C-alpha cells in the first residue's frame, strides 16, 4: 500500500462526512451491540454452553442493576473504537474498492493494522463487563498496569494477529461475493457472512475471552489443547456464548456493512 497513493485517496474524501459518519456509526453500533457483547463475554468467561445459560445470565445481570448493567463499558468502548474503525474502514476501502485488490486480502490487511490498537481496548472492555457494578475504565487500566504492565494489555495479541485477519478476510470475501450475487443486498450479504464466520471462529473467541478476562493464565495454545481433550471442553469451545455471539455478529455485520457503504458513498460525493 503506497503511502503517496493512500494520502491522495484520503484527500479525495470529504473529511466531515467521513469522520462525522464514523463517530455516529461507532456510538450507534455499540449502542445496539454492547449488551450482546457483554452476554457473550460473561458466558465465555464462565465456559457455560448450556441451552438455558443465556436466560440465566440475563436474569443475573439485570438483577445487578437493571438495564444499565448491560452497558458496562459502553462509553469507553464506543469512544475508543472511533479512530480504530476509521482506520480499519479506510484501509479496506482503499485496497478493495480503489486499488481493486481482493476482498480477502484487503480485510486481512485492514485487520492486521488495527489489531495492535484493538486488543488493549478489548481487554479493558471485557474486564469492565465482568467487573462489579461501578468499576471504572481507569480503575481497570490501573489494575492491569500494576499487575502485569504493558503485557497485561496485550495478553492475546498473538491470537489476534494470527486469527483476526483471517476472520476479517473471510467475512469481507463472503460479503463481497454475496453482494455481487444478490443485487448488492447489504442485509443478505452481511447476514450470510456473519453466520458463517461467527460459527467457525467461536472456539477462538472462547479461548481469547478466557485469557483476556483473566480466567485462564495459560497461553492460547495451552488452553485450546486443554479444552479439546475433554468432551465438556469441546462443547465449551463450540457452544459457549454462541447464541449471543451469533446474534451480535449478524446485527453487527449489517450495521457495519450499511454504515460502511453509506459513509463512503457520502464521503466520495
């Protein structure tokens, strides 16, 4: 990705539409998705794969503070994701739609670039989601720093750099392929891509969540091996948090794709 070509590409975009659209998109997306994200995190943290686990966890969270309890860490996550999503989308759009590179390669490249910034935000957000009510993001970051230093914020960076780009590449490839065959239907294309990818990569999500939240002190490969060796562990990998993860993924996929198409359509005019 040549720097001169990329900067020239950015100059041709309407900055107000691009940045303003991304701010609105980030807070809207987080507003719709944060409760699903919290449920996935808590179920994967517990390793609970039972069919009634979702309803029990909803009851438990609601009893701890009502609707507001489902939005622990919302403000931090939404604000922190604005520059990251902006970087992600412009990198993908430049490579795929402008330079005509493959959707798989463009998605991989965009995700690789932002993973370094995304992992610390995920770690802090997930710790907020399982922390007692009233815990602040500053308290979580201070605790992480005192306990583990910089490494505490990057506990799953190896997993993120290894699997996230592949996951993103698969999603964008599926999305663009379906979009070309369904008269550019954003809803159908994003739904197909999200269902496939969230099901295939749920075991990696479970492992990453258990490490990021501090439930397991093992490395990713050690925890994956430990879980694979037992029937309960295999069910945990396949199904823990899958229902809210898939629901979140489908909704996120549609919002992400719709706002991407809208923002860049406006930014090019």
